[in-house]
C-alpha cells in the first residue's frame, strides 16, 4: 500500500511467476485491487512456450493478470533465423495472443532474450520491423516494447535502435488499428491484413509483410475507397496503390520487409 500510494505507479510486472504459488499470486493481486487500486495493471513473466501450461496458470490465478507471450517470441526467433524457409502463415501458431488475446502481453525482445543472457533467443535485426508490425498493427494482445530495441544498446552485445519505425507504428496503432480486422494469410512468405475502421474512427489500414521476395497482396478495403490512392506510411515502398472500383487493391511490399498502407491525404489547392 505504501509503495503504490507513494510512487503513484499504474501497475507492475511480476518476474518468474511460475516459481510463485498461484493461490498466493491471485489472492495478492485481488487484495490490492479490492483495498488499494481497483484499476491496477499487472502482467507476469511465465517463461514457458507450452501453451497448455500458460492456460492452466491463467485459470489457476483466476485470470487476475496477463502473461507475456513466450510462444510468439519464439516464433519470431525461429522466423528470423529460418529466413524465407519459415512459413509465415504459422507465425501465430500456439501463441497466447491467439487463444487468450485479452491476457497476452506480446513482445519481440526483452532483457532475458538479448545476446549474452541465459535465455538468449535474439530475434535477428532484419526481422524486427516485421515482428513489431505483428504486435503493434494488430488489435489482439497488449504490445510491450523493449528498451534496447527502441534506444539501441552499446557495448559487447550492442544492437541498433528501431525507434524510427516503432514510432511510426505507434502512430498507426493510435489512429488506424480499429474496426473489423481481416487476415490474408494465404502465402507461405507474404501475408497481410486490413483494419477497416469503425464509427468512431473513420480510418483504414492495409498491412503486408514478407520474409521472401518483393511481392504484393490482393486485399479489400471497401468500395468507399474506390479510386482512392493509398501510400506506405512506413516509407518502405515509394509506389502508390490505387483502389479498384470493387474496393480491392494490390498492396506492395519490398523483399524481407513490411509496408503499412493508408489513404493518401490530398493537399488542398
């Protein structure tokens, strides 16, 4: 109580919860929410890629808090190392965000997975923009950014900053990731999806990514956009896409890359 009231924190992360009694944890969190802070945000690090174990733990703790999606991270790790041999249609297989999206904290990397750590499973740099697109530009799950990916890391196990692309994706998430989401996971290398907006957010987003060659994905955004021009907000594709009369368009992507297409803002004369 003293710590929460003194610091004013909104929530916290529980480390290594698989080593903590589930009854104690769920009672502890419930007690805080009942007596101190009803809207306390909590998520736990349960380091297992076994989906059944994670589901059992959520049930044992009466769904009092979310868990980090370790399986999804390992899928990212595998995809980044297998390159074009990885089937992108399976990128979400067995992940927590598929089975329990409201209790999944999605992440690309963290302090345990970076180079030099005991649980090292570093996602290769070329794949990180794709991975962040898969957690930031979709509606399921609660994305969590890694400090090292945002600011970069110096020293023996250094890595570059992805701040520029993450900032753009955060802006897209804030303004475009709403409404009906339609997946186009129809090719082993090139996948895509659309977010078609809702009554509150008059927006439209078409995302396409590939771990293979330059390509395109035929996707529908609706006849309301017929004849309209879409541009890649991430700036990876310089070309523009014009939507057909039927509301469909061929959204482009460069090799081993991701593009996020939004309606072009026409400048007033």
